[in-house]
């Protein structure tokens, strides 16, 4: 199973149960496969270029299934933190990303094949600055086209990933609603983000 399908399956399974956490620590992969012919060279957490705290309500769609979870994100120049909760408020996973690597904590029912760097790659593609995303995709021939309300990522001249933004704060993709589609691997994320705090 490819990484995109594995990530989508996790979303379909990860919110059903919760238990004690397991831990893994290690470097972030230098390159992450985000579509069959598209590789993202991972930037540094500080390349986001800002600090904030946000809460998100995420609805993941895979095939005819939809699952809801809550995310809490914290960004600082030296660290990116993501906490995922199930629908009852129990912690499903925590990802702490720094230049030295990641610490990943997940409930044992979260499939081992789920790679935290793929979750981080989706965050990069959704929210990091255009120049950072363009540089991260350039080695595999990926291109980025943006407008105030959309980001389109192409591989081999075809749309592979799109992100649509309905911000409540003008020009800030971290506010309002976002719709993320990985056309290559067939999953979508509908995200409602609270306005970020500085």
C-alpha cells in the first residue's frame, strides 16, 4: 500500500479506538512521496516563517467514508507540534518536529505503516509559503501555482494536489476553511481552522 493510501486508511481507522501511546524517535525523512511521481524534499520547521497556535476540526474523506477528528497545532521557529484527538477527546497522536528530527507518539491502534513525515508533508503543502513549497517540489519536477484562494500542485503537467482556502483573515490560509485534495491518492480533507493567535 502506498503512503497516501496508508494515510487515508489511518484516517478511516484511527478515530475508532484509543489506548496507551507508543513512541518512536528519529530524523525526518529527507524526501517524502506525496504522489506516485511527486516527491517533497522536507524543509525545516522554521521555514514556515511564523509562530502561532491554532485548533482545527478535520473531516477526512476516503472513498465513501468520512471521519472527523480534532487537531491542535503549534508553530515556533524551532518546532512544529501537532496533536490529534479522536471524537471523544482522547489523544490519538502527537508529532513534534524539530531540525534534529521528530518524536512521534501514537495510540497502538494507529497502523505502524502511518509515517508522521507524510502528515507533516500535507501540512507543508497546505500552509508553508509558496517559495518553500516550490523549492521542496522542484527536484521531482513538481510545480506550484497559487492565487489568493487556491494552491495547485502539478506533477507531469497534471493536477496532483489542490488546496482551496476560504480565510476569515484576509490572506491568511491558517484561518477559516481549507479543502485539501490529493487527487493522485484519492483522499480529501475539509478543515475548519480557528483564527491563529500570534
